C-alpha cells in the first residue's frame, strides 16, 4: 500500500489486524479515530508514564516504546507525535514484521523506476512520505539485519537513498520504534545491531502490562463502555459490581486491546443494561497467584540467566541495578525511591553510597571499598535527551 496524504482521515485497515501499514492520518483527524479518542491514564504508574511521555514528546528524540501486545504502544506513539512540534506534519505507521525482506527496503526508502523487475515508476518510501513528521516503526526487533544498518544510516545522516538511486535525499523525520521483545536479548543473540539499539535507546518508554496497573482497569472499562455503548445505542449500559470484580481479578494477557474487545463483546451479548461476569467470557477468570505475577516471573527469569552466567559479585550487581532503576523511575527523588522500595531513606542513601549513586560520589567512596562500578542502566533516562 502506498503512503498517501490524499485521504487524511482514513484508517486504512481494521485496528485489530496487524497490517504493515496502519494509517497516514492528518493529526487533527486523530480525534475522530477510535484509537486515539482518549488516553486513559488513572493508575499512579500510568500517570508517571504520562509525565515521562510529556517530557519526551517535545524533544525530537528518537524514542523506543517497549511493551507487551495491546499495551498501547501505537497510541502512545501517536500521542508523542501530537504533543510534539511536528504535530502538523504526517504520522506514518509501519509494521516491520509484516513486510518481506525484499519489500521492506523499497517500502522504507522508496525506489527509482527500473530499480527491480516490476518497478515501473519511481516511488517515495515511508521516510519521504513522513517528511517533517513522525514515522512509527512497529516491531522494530523484526527488521532484518541488513536493513538495520541502512536505518542506522538514515538516523545518523538524515538522508535516504532510494533503491536504485545514486544520490541521497534529505529527510526530516522523527522515528519512534516499538517492540514487544527484549531488544537487549536480541542484541546479545546477534539479531539486533548494538549501535542501532543505542540509537533507539535515547529515550525509552516502558509500557506496563495492564495487570500491573490495576487502577486503570475500571476507568478503561468505563471508557470503552461509553465508546461502544454510544456506537451500538446502549447508552445506559453499566457494569455490575460482580463484573467489576471479575475484570479486576483477571490478568489480561492481551492487555488493553483484550479489555476493549471484552467490553465490546459483552455489550453485544448482554440481554439487559447491566453487564454481568458471564457476559465477558474471559478465558482465565482467576487472579494471578500473588507470589508469581508475570513481572515477577520475568524478573526470576532474568536473575536465573544471570545465575547461569555467574558474573562476579552477582548480588551487588542486582542490588545496584534495582537501586538505579528505582531512582530513575522516581526521577532521583530519594524520599519517593525509599518509599517505593519500602526501605528507610538512610538505608537507601547508604546503599547508594556503596554503588556510587549519590550525586557527586564515585563508586566505593562511601566506605564501600572494592565495590564494582555499578552497571549502567540499560534504559537511558529520557530526561533532556535530544537527537
Ligand atoms: N491509555 C489508553 N487509553 C485508552 N485506550 C487505549 C489506551 N492504550 C491503548 N488503548 C487502546 O487499546 C488498543 C490497543 O492499543 P495499541 O494498538 O496502541 O497497542 P499496541 O501495544 O500497539 O498493540 P500491539 O503490540 O498488538 O501492536 C487500541 O484500540 C487503543 O486505542
Ligand atoms: Mg501496535
């Protein structure tokens, strides 16, 4: 499908599909689209995230959005675009996983007439079509290695070379990448270029799974109830208390998209105005075991991998990483960090001293002696970073 500005209000493909090309809408039309009609951010975790997004948006930095399926990566990318100075420029969205390796180069960078069999005329790629705007590259981890090198060049040089062209064309595009796989693991496995990873890692937005921001579940449910209720003509529809409890107890593997679909479906099957638990057909209506949520499981997995590698001073490595990540999360506010970690501020400051995390301190200068340099955070703080 050719990128085009001719029909700015059109969502080209159904939102539940995973098409290569999602839209090229004129920014104001976003308010008309279901996807971006509202952003619900009620849980404290989400509010924190919204603040981070609002800080990043005007900076023009390359952004990486990381999150499980259905957590709102594309919606957040659109929001970043809408809050940026590029808001009046185009927003393009391309799913890197949905294009074959042979197609993707000409899709991204365009081609000249006769560049390959079937290239009957020259064509702009997504970069040129998104000029002065934002290009959202979904599932960036699936970009073939050869293309990763070319993308890196575009990000560095700010110019594209069409397939079959001899000269480069300058482009002014902000790139937002998204992934639901761990790019660091992909780098270690040689599937993703480290230099491109660092380029994308200028500003990282980590979207938390819905089960870990329970304060969003009911506000989102009510938001979708209103949205689909209005559309379907069920304006009085409400959740019963039992249905609310069921939604809160469920662990939402498909995240916000699953919740959206569940509400839509319940509205269609519910005989009256009050949605009951049985209207939802949630596949696993049980609370996740408190001792093993998905995030605890992935933490355990990460620690297990570290155990297998047995680096020196493993415990210190983990503790320093926990401290630094929590400090980053709390924007280096020590009182909030101590509260988050449920330790006293004194203990926090003592441990920060050991790992050289106190402002103006170096590792080990606070009585820690031989402590290893604290490992750098894998996700650079978004604050004040620009391309
Ligand atoms: N904060 C939010 N408020 C309201 N609706 C939201 C929010 N986040 C996501 N949604 C809705 O949830 C659905 C899924 O969002 P989106 O497509 O952005 O997720 P995604 O992470 O890109 O999913 P995938 O990984 O499957 O591509 C969309 O319909 C979107 O409008
Ligand atoms: Mg998406």
